[in-house]
């Protein structure tokens, strides 16, 4: 919960508990942020408005101004341990950026892509309080449901895809990609969204919203399967299994369901079987993912502590400006570019963030809200694991969703008694009331 100490003369939205909900500009910006995939696709990819190139920077500027006003008014968010690790990683990356200014474009862009969306996680606690979180989660869930619906429609229409998206010996109807433009990134987005929607469905008292979230969760799982992204499948199954072991044994039922689906649906069964084939790993070691991971290690070996420099290997920046390759493993890319020191700080930041979200799940007296935390934690862990097989954090919608959802769940935990939910008759009640 945000601390007090605001001057009486400050505006109500600054000194009150309602966060951005009383700031029209802030409300618009944050609503657009929760709809990031659709807004960014419309403005940037379709070029509906010149604002598409800078709209996320405008949101950042607005959040900086609003956060600054609340800070001057005496507002202090709850301190997070993961901020400390994030701060060290940001400072370390800044040092690497200045060290590589002989090639400023690579260094600046490489630094930006690593840290840009972390900045929003620092600002959100200043302008969002616990009362705002359910509404923002609802909006994010609605956004994901629309993306999933679009993915299902793509599968039914069998939209054409590049031949490179399918192995030469495979035949699939299509690989859906929706507005995220990539089946791998869409798979990661669905792996994040499906468990969160399922948790919201259990949490909701309102029957209509419960049905909407249940349908949305099913659509997300269907779209996840239709992406034919094995990395996202394995990451979600691994996240469910791990949390089933650590927190909630009933999650193992989800693992069983995923295993049955993988076994009885031939296209999925063949994709998984191919992943377990020795031929796949031989080919991967010669020119695929394993080869790229080994190459990342070789790059790091030239300067083990500090790597070869930001933007110089294995990611979007090196691919765009140097004709490089994707490492298909964000941690391998981080190892090559920032060395052992950078990878250690990066992993420490994410592991501490996940640890703090996991504490939300284990917090006593949560009631049904525990399932929202559990769903959110499952999705976040799935994204973290998926980065061992894809450069997920380089993709803007995924970085936004990951850091935003984690931050919102932590904000919600700070004041659990303040959030109202609706019963079946639509009468507001505090959670835990009959």
C-alpha cells in the first residue's frame, strides 16, 4: 500500500488511493498499455497514425511526469528487492554501452532492447494502487482473448505461412501468428495468458465474466496449440509441473491434460516426437539451436567476464545492423554480449522477481484470489523458461506483458483487503464475505 504524507494542496488523484483512475491522461495511457498488442499493431505495423513510432515513449513520458508528481507529494511505493538487482543490471549495461561507443548505434540499441521495458516496472507502482489492479487485469485478459480468437480464426481459414516455418518433412495445416506476427512469440503470449485467464475465471463471482474468462482461457490454449511452437508447449508444461510440485498439487491435472492432448492429436504428437528424435538434435547441433548456443558460448569465451559487447551477437540488433543470427535463447544472447557478469545479474533480477510473485501465491488468507496469483505466476514462469529456446524478451509485446503483469500482481498484494469483487447478484463485497 502506498504511504501517505502528501501535502493537502495537491490534487485528489495525487494524494488519494485511487492512483491513475483520477488522472484522465494517465488512465488513457495505462489502458492503451494494457492493450499493447492491438494498439502497437494498429499504430506501428498498420501505420494508422504517425504516433505509432513514438506512442510507447509518450506513455513512458506521461508515467515519468505522474510518478514525479506523486513522489514530490510524498508517495513512496513498497520497496522491492528485485529492483536492486534490476538497478545493478541497468548500471552494468550502461557501463557496457559507454565502453562500446566506438559503434554507438549497436551499443545504444543493444542497451535499449535489454532494459527499456524494465523502466515501466519502476514507474507503475507510483501511479497504480491496489484498487486499480483488477480493472487492469480484466483489460489485459480481454486483450489476450481477442488475440486468441484471432488465432483460432486464422487456423480455421488455414492462412498461408512462409515455408521456413515448417520443417521439410512436416505437414501442418498452418501455424497461427495473429497480430504478433510470429508463431513463436504468439505461443509465448498464449502460455502467459492462458493460466492467468483460468485464474481469473476461478476468482470471479460474476457469472458472465466467469464464462468469458473460461472461454478466453480455452481460446488461449487452442491458439497455443495452433502455433505449433514446441518451446512454448514445453515451457508451459514445465511451469505447471514445477508449481504443481512446489505450491499446488492439483496443477498436475493440467500436466495430464496437456500430455493426453499431445498424444492423441497427430500434428502435435508428431511435433513432440520430432523433438525427441536423435536426428533432430544432430541437425540442431550442426546448424540449428544447439549450434547457435555453442556459438554464443564461443563468443563469450573471447571475453568471459564482459562479453563481446551490447548488440553484437545473437539478437534483433545484431541481426538488423550486422546481418547476424538469432541465438534462439535469450540467456545465451545475454551471455555472449554481456559475459558472465551480465548473465548473473540478469538471472538474479528475474529469479528475484519470480520469487516475489511466488510469495503472493503463498500469502495466507487470500481465498479465490490465490488462483489469480497462481495463474499469473504460472504464465510468468512459462515465459522465463521459454526464453531458453527463443529470444522472447526482445519482442515488445512479451516484455511489456511480462513486466506489467508481474508488477500489477505485486501491487495487488500490498493491500489485499482493499479490493472489491462482485457476487452473483452484482453487489460489491469484500473478498471473504458471504
